[in-house]
C-alpha cells in the first residue's frame, strides 16, 4: 500500500470515531431473543382426558339418585370382580361418598417419557358438594386424539391417574388437583424436524407479517454463511417462518435450533394494543396508542380531544401537545377527576366502536 493510500485510510479515522460516538450517544434499543417471541413447531402441549370416580368423601358425593355415578361405580365393581347382585343399581342408593369427575392432565410441550409422573386435575360432573378428602379411583386417560372407534377395547390409554385430591381453591371445592397423580404409559417424543426443515411459530402477541419478515431476515443475515450464502429462512405468513437446516447440522439439529433461538433482535414493533380486564378493572395501554379527535360525554363528564386549531372544535388534553392525542393522556385526565375504572373502560369501548381508538382492543 502506498503512503497516499495510507493517508486516505487514516483520514477516515476521525469520521469513524465521530460515527462511533454518535452511536454510543444515541438511545439504547431494547433487544430480545427469538426464543422469547416464538417456539418450534412440534413442541406443543398434549391434553389427556378421562372420566373417573372419586371415593372416600364424607357424605358430600353425588348420592344414589345420580345414575351416571351409580353406573360408573357398578362398572368399577364389575372390573374388580364384585358385580352387583339381583338388586342392581338399587344396592348403591346410599353411596353418598362417591362422585363422578372428569380427569385431565397436560403433557409438557417438550414431551415426556413413559413412567414420568405429572399433575392432573379433577372436576365434579354431578351434584357433589365437595371433593375434599376424596381419592381418585384408578382412571385411564385417553388422548391426545379421540379414538375413531367407540369400542372400549380399541381405546388407547396414554396414562393412568390415581391419588388423593388437594383442594387448591376453598371457594371451589368441586375442583382439585392430584400432585404427581398421572403416570404416563406412552412416550411423548415431539418431532420438530420435517424434511430437513424446522418451523418457527410466532406467539400470539407477535404474530404479524412485519415481525415474521424481520425474523426471517435476522436468520438469513446471521446464519446464511453456514449454508454457503443460500438463504435459510422464509416467512410463510404472519405466524410461521420456515428454516432450512444446513447440511452440517442434519445429524445434530438440536445444536442448530439452540443457535437460532439464541439469536438476538431489536424488540419487535407490534401493532398498538389496549388490554382490559373487566373483572379486575385493570387497563394496560401502550404508550404510543393514539385516539382521534372526539368529544367524550359520559354521565356528568365531558372531555374534548384533538389537535389544536381543528376548526376550533377540539381542545388538546395537554396544551403543549401538538401531535395526535394519546389514549394515555385521556385516561390520566379521567383519573385526575376520579372517574371510576368501569366508566373509563366504557369510554375506551365507545372510542373503539366509533373508530377513534387507533389500536387493537383486547377484552379479557
């Protein structure tokens, strides 16, 4: 390299330094990993279900008048070699310590092995007043897909549930949990590689076209060199991003998946949302949620919003605010005059119905 070339290179240093200072001085942008906004297709929970009976109750069961419980108890006695006598179901008319329940268990998304124990929940089906003190009789659990045949012998049992019931919410004594009460009888190996590809599934709160495209571009920018420059990721829609596994990772896809999920990206810019929980009265508002120019009249409250000078009809909430008004400012104004949360929620709903809420409204 000639001395002139060296001088030209050195001449760039002050500019680069200034650029570097500008980057450092700028505001830091939040970052997140792909694992926090998406999952791998194939890693889903499986729900196992069954119908069983709870015994050992202190007179709080369904009673002898609830025939489904009596039939289930009679079938259990038949299986145990003690069938009913000539009296039939009438022999169980005083069985007040038995209750018919649904039993369900959730197999983790990562899968599980035969012999593993997981929690299961039980809920009363009949007229039982409480399941406190009861014990679930050995119950087969079916799933995850319902059997096509209705014959009992064709049913595939994935787990067996049994054990003492713990009431977690005293206000709902007809629902309880059995800790470690479900023993798996099948392996749950969730396959996540198909045709040499994996599929990233964006979670519900990030499922947008732009976010899916950003994820694909991130992977292509950071991982494509491992495939000789061939793009690996392709956004199929706003939910799914398909990723080709490079040849060197085909025998070790777990390593590739871990590297992909650990990729860091700037926090995705999703559409503005307003989330309302009507039961608790809580309102969660994104700071950038805008509203249109409106006059809000609710009971004895009147609030005007809009850009200053809009035909002199609207007054901004904040006199110093010249941009589009924010919902946050409106709610703060309502809170300042002690408007009840239920009234604030009604006003937000009205804004949404009138097309003046520039965000997605989520009611829980």
